C-alpha cells in the first residue's frame, strides 16, 4: 500500500472496511473474524481510534504473532501484512480477505 493511499484511509476514519489498533492485543482476532465473515477489510496497527498516528513495532516477531492469530481461527483466515512508513513511523496494515468458508470463528488464542 502506498503512503498516500494509507494517509487517505486514516483520514477517512474507522468504518465498515477499516479498523485502527494502537498495538496488537486483545480483540485483534475478533476484528479479523468480523472482516472475514463480512466483505474483508484492513486493520491498521499503530493508529489510535481517533486517527492519531503513533507507530508500532514491525519486526518479524510481531508479524508472526499476527499470522498466528489468523492461522488459529476456525477456519484459517487469509491475510496479507504490509509495513508502511507514514509520518516518520512504521505502521502495519493487515488486509483480511473475505472468507468463502463462513462462518469463521476465533479460538480465543490472541496474545
């Protein structure tokens, strides 16, 4: 995702296809499941609910945690993780695909 497109997405705010998370934590699995059961969407990690860009850790361990959450849903959720630099900090953009094997449920195995 290009930086300009991400900025536009953040400026539009949260909605049916976009959620912000300051960091990985409780609820990420439920947001992934909601998007997978609907039409898909994007979770931007490193952005507060009010749209303030704060940044986040983007190392392989963090990316692995996100992928583990998606893999531990039932059935597994297809996601794509991108690191994007925006306003001098790094953000993670998790694109969640719509599932064709609905309903998707979480197994309560978040971090």
